[in-house]
């Protein structure tokens, strides 16, 4: 039987399939932003403000979208971003994502908060594997994860630094979608109304290993999604600082990346601490509402550190054209979060493969229509974009403030 996701012609189609398949609480957990969702919306509209300036009569028949990241060549300029709940969207969804990534010739990042153990992903999927680390207040627990990732053969460590405290996602509370899960009439009805998810995902876990758990957590604190986290050792880490990064640099001998950077000075500090790259990200608009869109600050960050380390970017990339814009603004590659999550929610590994195929076809078409033969050729010259609003507005704003102060002084 033909995979149903082959009828998805773009990422929005996959999103719609995911919406139908998942309980509403779970879909919104994946799909939405935080608070008033200003950053989440801006992550998409920021792309609309950037236009292409194509060149013509260029022979693009030999074009390629290959990129080299940390000494390895990949067939496409994208990687799969870490997403903690992939295993709730599809049974062992992390393995499905990693296999699709290997098949497509791109890296896959496994999140600390995944439902499948890192050793199992390495064994059953293979490919280029990166591991994302959340640092707990008890650093020694996180350092143990680092050692496990090293032993399991992960090639890069991604330290996420944009979540000092938990985000305020009010819709999760309304939907009763909290961790620990609490069973309410509303969310039980929600689950019962989505039998494909109930049977294909939850029931499969229940009959094989019981309630899904955070399988990467050290055994003494490993808990099920229905259980209450065990005290402060597992809370978000509001004391994380640059010294932690220096320490991780000593522990981790391979590629070290810092994820969640939006300021050029932080990118420079990451270089000073020995990082091999930064990921310019606002966590897909899921953490600090009102944070700038990564695509808006990418050029400044590339200017600051792009010649010394690798600059990756994510948040809001849903089309090949978005990816090409990111590359033209200096990113070495783009991470995809929800795009491939919609894919696995809609159809497991085949759905993730479909999402990646959509990106590949779209990137290829845009490059051809732009008159561009390789990622190395892409540059800001292919784009037309407005001055970032705060740069053009700032002088006028400060001038007005000065005028106000002068007026007030005169009135006194
Ligand atoms: C459901 C979900 C779970 C996520 N979990 C994590 C995580 O555990 N660690 C992390 O660093 N980022 C996490 N992210 C953020 C992604 O890595 C990435 O920054 C973001 O999804 C990119 O934006 P996009 O979804 O618009 O592509 C998560 C994102 C989603 C949608």
C-alpha cells in the first residue's frame, strides 16, 4: 500500500495530517509557541520580508545542495533539530526520525528528553548522530549523559542554553497536557477521539514497556510521563553559565555546539569557550515570547563569528525557500524542528522521509530558479531585505527621547 504521506505536497499538508492524527493537546504542544505567540508568528513572517533577486542565464544543470559540516559531507544543507517528545508522536519516533535522516544523508539530533534511549537509537538507526544536552542543576547527572553519548558514538554535543526556566505555554494547561500527565475528562476524551494514536502509539508502549519514560535520564531519576519529576535535580537550570560550557569543552572531545544564541556577543563568548559552532535559535518561538526571529539576527552573528566557527540556524523554516534564505544570509546549514515532527506524526519514518524529500525538492527548485549552482555560491546578493526595524528606528527613537528631555528641562 502506498504511504499516505506521499499525498502531502508541502510541509503544511503534513501538518494537517498530523493535526488529524494526534490528540489536540499533543498537537498543540508540538505546533504552538508561548504566551501571545508573537515570536512564533514572526518566525514565519520574517521570511516574507526577505525577497529573492534571481540571476538569469546561468547554466544550473550541474547544481548541488551538498554541504560539509565538521569535516563530513551531507547531501542536503539541513539537519534534524532535537525535539523532546518525538517518541510521543509515533512509537519510537526518535528511531523513525534518525533512520529517515540517515537515508537522506543528513545529521539527526537526539534530545535529552527523548522517549528512546540514545544507545538504542545509535544501534538501530546509525547515521550521523548528534546529542542535545539539557544541563540539570545537579551537573554530575548531565555529565554522565555526556559520557554515555560519547560511548554510544554520537559525533556532536549540542548544549541548549535558552531555557533557564520553563516557558509559559498556557494552552498546555488549558488542554490538560502537562508533564506529569494528569487524567482529566477533557484529555481522556481527546485521546479516545484519536484511536489511531491511542492504538498505534500509546497502546504499543503500554504493552511493550509501560508508560513512556525519559529513557536517557540516569536510572535513579528516570520517570514516566505520568510521574512527578523527582525534585530539584531535574528542574530547568537557572544557574547555567559560561563556566559550564568551558567544563563541557573539557569533557567532550568532539564537535561542541551552543544552541539558542540570538546575540552576536554571546556567539563570540561561545567561540572564546572553545565551541565549534552556534545554533541561532529562538526554540521555534517556544520559550521567550517577543524574542527576535533568528533569521533577523543571523547576519550580525555571521559577521561576528562566521569566519571562525560554524553557524547553524533554526526556527520557522517550513519551505526550501526559507532554507535558501538562511544559507544566503550566511548560515552553514539549517535545523528543522516541526517540519519533520509533522512528518513522523503523519506517517512515522515514511512521513519524516517525505518531509525531507519536500525540503530537498524545494531547495533544488529555488536554487535553479535563482541561478545558483551550489550552497557556496549563495550570498546576500541574491536577496533584497529591509533594514531590521530596530536598527533604522533606534536613532530616531533616541533623538526623540533627547528632544523630550530637553523640552522637559526647558519647561522646568
Ligand atoms: C515539540 C518540540 C520539542 C522540542 N524539544 C526540544 C528539546 O528537547 N531541546 C532543544 O534544544 N530544543 C527543543 N525544541 C526546539 C527545536 O530544537 C528547534 O529549535 C525548533 O523546533 C525549531 O523551530 P521549528 O520547529 O519552527 O523548525 C523542541 C521543539 C518542538 C517543536
